[in-house]
C-alpha cells in the first residue's frame, strides 16, 4: 500500500526531518538513507518499522532541517586560514602583491561556512530519533488505513459480483444433463436408431455426461472461499491469506471452465476470471 509520513528529530542544536514513504510490494523491503554519522540507523529503526508495517517497499530519508542559530552562523575558521595561506603562497609564486582585507576574509568565510553542526552519536539520542520515527509512522499508517478502507469496499463489491457469477454457473449446469438427454435422443431418432430411453447404453452415456459436467464440488468450494475472503477482509494483516484464497478461487473457476457444458456457464467463467484477476491486483496492496 502507498503512504507517506513525516516526523522531526529534535536535538539540542539541530533539527532533522524523517520522511517515510511506501509503495506496493508483496513483501517488506526497507531502504534507509541517513547522514553518514548515523550509518547504523537502518539497523536501529528496522524493529520500529516492522512493528507497524508488514508489506511494501519502504524508503526512509533522514535529512537536516533548518539549522539552529549557532550552526547557521558558524564558519570553518581552519578552512578559511588554509585558503588564505594558499592564496598568499600563490601570490608569492606569481609575484602578485597580496594584501588581504576584511572583504576578502568575509568572502572566504562565507565560502567555507560550516554546513551543519556535528551530529552526536546515535546511541546518545536514540529516544529523540524514535519519537521522530513514531510521528512519521503514525502519519503513514493513517494514510494507508484510509486507502485500505477504500480497497476493502472495492473488494467487497467484486466478491458480490463473483458470487452472482458462481450462482449462474451452478444454475446453468444443473439443466445440462436434461438438455443433453434430449439432444442425444433426437440424434438417435434422426439416425434411425430407435433406442429405448431406458436402454442401458443410453443410460450409461447420460451418466458419464452428468458426471463430467457435475460442478457441485467446485461450486461449494467457491462459495466457501468467497465467504472466507469476506471474513478475512475484517481481519488486520490478512494479506497473505487473501493471496492464497485468490489462488484457490482461480483454480476452482478454471476447473468449472474445463467441465462446463453450457455456453452461459463458459461466459460466467470468463467473467469470473476477470473479476478474480482484479481482486488479485487489489489484494497485492493490502497488508
């Protein structure tokens, strides 16, 4: 499921931003981008993320927010002195008079301004980092839950359509043996074979046909899977079980298609497969 959340890590002289974004993916994959001083942040934050998320490609970015006053006005004095010494040496080698003034010092200082205050060790500020992650995850989860409610509504409607199609399959095949018997007797009469409907050979043919097109078991299982699917939509973090149920729905519908003796049943099977494919795509987005 897709989602985005943002939090802040407030340190004594720095403020950092935590942004967590997710996109659809069957399993959980976490990538963390953080300042180099906090190279172990991905390991530290993994339990916090896995406690809230089960699926999705998760991208975490920790960046520096607006600096505090101290960091904003800090210059790198050592870098300015080094640059000044380099300029003096260059002037000496080229025979150019070198008389630095306040303007040159200001230019060098602005060019060498410290971009940020050094970060403290991750262990010393773990509590503040955890709070920032929690705020970002709260927003992200709220956004995913809103999307989840919309997906559940869509899936519920698709399951209703699928149930109607299953009933159509059941009704269509129920009359198939009778129609086959009438068609068989008509062909025999047209061929000049006046067999008695009670003839053993006729009865055997009708029994074999009825067995081949009997979809009772498949219909029972389809109805059961639809009911289970509907119930699982009310359960948190049931995405993997729904994946399994989608596979079973498709397997049973394919079996009905292979047994179907009536054109309306075949049409219902094709429509059902379309609905199941749409359900499968949506289920990939659920936890």
